[in-house]
């Protein structure tokens, strides 16, 4: 939880957003064993924020906590979306959005192969196209692989569909429980209309 809090603070600093401007913090935890510690730590930093804790695995191999936040912008972004990456990670750490309209997709799923990941992305692209957007307008991507192996498959395939030089902010953690038997990955995104 300490590392996740440090990452949130780095991302917020990269956007010049102070902790009181944070409206919501969602923490994805492999277990809820130390939920009191996580709640106390997040509330101490983000007193004005609604806090959500979500257990993502029933029998975790590791204990991990990854958190994301929604904050009110205190300065205008450069354009409708500005991706912020203060740590030079393989993806943006945050997205500053100043747009009158955004598109939230439903979760698209795939099976346990590279082609299954591609199937999820192709379905996602079709949904975005129908909504007047595209893969190039995604600014936040959520991936829900059921295990570490599927997480790696997602990471190996995603840049066939997403722009590496404009990688969206993302949450990619192993989640238990998908929509249909045989599904091993779910992907949904937030994008701008064209």
C-alpha cells in the first residue's frame, strides 16, 4: 500500500494537483486482510476522497495493492486529454481530461491465447468505431486478466492495437471472475469521441 500511495502522489505531483483535490480513490487489493491500514493511509492523505476497496482474488499468491484516483483539475490540461508520465513507465501514469464528452465501453473478453487477446481488442475497436471513437482516442485502459500468465499475454499484444508512444493510463492486475466460462481476459476503456 505504501508503494501505491507513493505512485499516486507522484502522478498527482506530475499534474500539479494537491491531495485535497482528490475526489475518489479506488484500491484494488489481492486480499482485504489489511484493509484498515489501507483505509487509514489513504484517508490520511486524501481526506476529501471517497474510498473504495476491491478484493480482486480469492486465494492470492502475493499480497498487492494498487490504487487509482480521480481528482478535480486545478489547472487546465493542454487540450482535451493530456497523458502524464512522470516516471517514464511503459504507459501513462495519469490522464488529465478536460473534455465535454467521454466514452466508457463495456468489458470485452477473450480466451487464453494471444489470439484471444486480439479478439478482445478487435471487439473493443468495433465498439469504439460505432461510438465515433477509435483505438487512438483511448486515454485509460482497464485489463482484467485472470492470472499473471494472461497479464503477460495482454502486455505482449496490447501495442499491436495501442500506440506505444501514446500509451494510455491503465490498471492491469490479475482479477478473478470474468463474464463467461472460458474467458481469461477482460478489457474496457475510456476514450474521447473524434
